[in-house]
C-alpha cells in the first residue's frame, strides 16, 4: 500500500532569514568558536611555560597566514559574542524587546564588534611591528 501524499511543512528554504535569527545563530556559533579559542590560548600559555623552543613553535603557527586568519576569526567571534552577550543581559532586564529596538541593537552589536576587532588588530599590529 502506498501512503497518501502529505503536504510538507515549510522549512528553512521557504522562510526569509531575518536579522534576529541570523544574530541568534551567530551568537551560538561564536560561543563555540570562542571556547575552541580558549583551548588554543591554553596551548599558547603552556608553550610559554615550557620555554623558548615550544613558544617559537606556537608563535610560528600563530604568525603563519592560516594562523593569523584563525586568530582574526577568534578575535571577531570574541568581540561579537561579548557585545551580543551584553545585549542579552539588557533583554534579561526587560529592555529592548520592541521590534525597532531589537533591530537597532542588532545592528549596533555588528558595528561595535567590527570596530572593536579592527581596533584590537591595529593596536596588535603596532605592538608587533
């Protein structure tokens, strides 16, 4: 017997992505990325504790183009997760639930996290040079 044809529920292909949904998914993803970055930070600290030879190896990895790219992504994820975490704290206090406020704070989180990432990298570049 063939089962009757049933309509499928709309899925992600049907819905238009909204800023709030994208920021929510991004918050979760950056939380994972920041956690992985914390493990890498421990590796760096251990290498510093084990001496110049171990530290040179880790520094070589971090200063390579793929390493710099991953550290840049970690920095951006850190600042995004931090800024969006503050936004969530405001929501926990009952502030910013109106649609306009939600979108305004979402755009502010994106702008502020991008600005903080750029500032951190400019300061870091000036220090390393």
